[in-house]
C-alpha cells in the first residue's frame, strides 16, 4: 500500500452541501427576516477591548495607533471599516423596527469575583460604571435597546440571552462585533446549535490579525452561518423587509 503526501484538495468538504441545504441556505433564514423575527447582535464593541488606552490595550496611548505597532491592523479595521458598517447595519435595523441587541463584558461586582474562570485567568475585568464597560459612542445603544452583560466568551452559555430571544420571537441573528475568532464565533456556534438562523457580517467584525480573521470566516461559512457583506445584508433588508 502506498501513501500519498499530496495535500487534500481545497474543495474536499463532505458536509458542506448538507449544511447549506439544512442550515445556512434554507428558506427559513430569509423568512425569519421577512417576518421581522431577525435581530442584529452587536458583540462587545466597548472600551475594554476596542479602544486604545483602556483594558486589553491599556499599554497603548489613547487616540490614534501608530502604523508601526502590532495593534495597528485591529484598530485600523475598526476605525475604517467595522464601526462605520455597524452604524449602517444599526440604522437599517432601526429604520425597519427590527431589534438591535448589544452584548458587553461587564461584571456584577466591583472586584469581579463573579467573572467566569477564563476571564479571571485572562485578567479581563470591566466593573459596572467603569470606562471599560462603556460602549464605543459610535455604536452605542439607543432608546430601550436590550443590553446583555456577560463575563465569559459565550453570551449564550453565560447569560439568559436565549430566553430573551425566544420571548421576543427572534429566530434569526445578524452578528457583528469583536473578536471574530473569539466572542463572535462562540456566539454564532452556540446560536446555531440552539436553532437560530445566523448570518455573520464579514466586514462588520474583526480581530487582531488578518490570518485569524480569514481563518474564522472560512471556518464558520457554510457550517454555522451565512457570511454576507454589509452591503449584501442591507440590500436583503431593503428587499425583504422594507419592501
């Protein structure tokens, strides 16, 4: 018996068609939006993990991030692409009376003793009332939009979000935010397992390196979520809901 060292063809994916036919491209995904049962979930766009000079990036000076720093890619993507696109998505959902739901990392206690084990190990801490717990002003909640506070990567396994979505009659989620490979990915995988129809907006999310961004989009597409651009998502909203 001989063994070939040739790499598998990139197209080899025995479950891709099944996922498309039963999860990501079934009529119910669009029907959820048509019936106004789809919400926008904006993940963790807050000072803790998305602003230089605070929280995770407290070692940086506040304001612009220099091009010669490792963090430049992340903040450049946020400023030029992600935040403007999240704003556009929020505007489209609000204009059509669709729910906009925000998640953030925030502990119940000042000392963070209620945090999940992983957040304790990582030193992630955003007490209520802290600057780190604040949403970035560009994409901050408006009116009585729902805010879900969490102290773990997975918003579904650490909060009552699923219960709230069911109470709202929500069956579909368009997802944006940070980090794509961490809290965003976990939310999408868990949402899919719970039966929600998920759509990841690829240019309304980002993470710390382009390699992680590309790898995560590739892993989620045709498995746990449709992957659309902001333009495609808004066009679908205009076609399916606004019409």
